[in-house]
C-alpha cells in the first residue's frame, strides 16, 4: 500500500522532536520553525496516518499510546534514511564534515577536550557536536542513529552486539569525602566501617551508579542513600557540603578542591573502563577511523 503523501521525513523529524521535548515552542526553537508550523506538521501527520496520535487538553498535546508505538518505527525509518544518505555520500567520495559524539560529564575536564583537539588537528575540516548524558541515554542515541560514536565508562568489559569498542583507560573507584572527613589519612577505607553513614549517588543509568552498587555488593550491605542526583557536579557539591559520602572515579578529583578521594581496601576494588563505542556498520567511516586512532593513542594526564 502506498504511503500517504502527508507522511514525510521532515514531519517524522518534527514528530520525534515533540515526543522528546513535549513542548511546541521548544520544538520550534530546536528545529528553527514557528509553533504554528510545528502544530500543522503534527496535525497533517495524523491526517496522513488516518489515526490520532495526540489528545488535546487546552493548548497542550498529550501523546496517546499510538504515538509511542509509531515513534519506534519513525526512529528506525529516519535512522535508515540517514544511513543510506551516508553510504551514498561515501560511495561518491563525499565524506560528512560533522561528527556527533556523546560522552559523560565526568570526561569533559581532560579526556574529551584532548581528543577533540587531536581529532581537529588530524581532520581540520571536521566539525564536532558533543552531547553529554548517562550511559543509558548515550547508548540509546547511538542505537537510534542520533550519535555517531560515544565515549562512556563501563563497569568491566561488556559485550555489545553490533558495536566496535576501543578501550582508552581504566579508572579506579574511591570513597568521596569532604576534606575534614575522619576517614582521611587512615589508609585504605573499609566500607564496613561506613555502615551507619549516609551516602549520595547518581541516578540509575550512569556507570558511576553501577560502580557504587558493585562496591557495596562486595561489602555485603545496602548503604543508607540519602539522595540521588542527576549529574556529577551536583553530586560533588553534595559530598563536599557534608550531605553524605559517595563512591566516585578518580578522574573527578580535579573538579573540586573541597573533595577528597580516599582509596578503598582491595576487597572492595571497583573499576571503570573508559571506552569508545561505534556501530560495526560504520567502522570504516574515515572520521570514525580518525577518532578511534586518537582514542588508541590517548593517555590520561594522571595515573588511571
């Protein structure tokens, strides 16, 4: 059956943007369109589908179950089209000049700037977009084709189907404490001694939350978690302010002078492997090859 002419790739892009942002004005701002144009695109898409996607509540559009179902197919359709365009351009000798990379907030102090500078020296004409988020968000964006590559931390080596991985360095997990902590200067910390302390950690989906859970699983108890936060900067501020302790990777040590990282006893050892991930179907892309080469040569500024 022929697809109705009202269903276009541009309208799918508007639809997916609305499903993500859930606000007509913000979608218009993100896509460079007026709010009226965004609303018209969504309405005509419904007409083309001959199926309602939203219910109206005042001036708001509320996605129906049909919208969430259609969004899955729309993402795949756009990703396949983008991949087709990329392959045709590559066959014609025209390489993309923009690379979309995803990474963790905690890698933005040394690792990502160093890699971006080296990559720009290697490929001067390449423009780079950087997206920051959790492991869960970045892996989903890579799978959906919204990112070309991601650099994340993994709790040990993981086997990702359809992905190529390039390890950069290993980062150890420490007890994060304020400078006046009674545990400072006592040697490697025994987590058992902190059974009655309060802790702050990241939300699920971040690799550091995985490391936190892993270390306490080794310790054999569930810590008293006073708060969960959505970014590493808030977490550092909460710990340095005395709200609670946490477990953090060594790479965050330079983010704050009011934070002390204390080594754990060997029996609680937990590590993160900082890794570049990209789709196997794109591993011969010249820009991704250049990024992978820089990742293989990367050396952290401090011992990992």
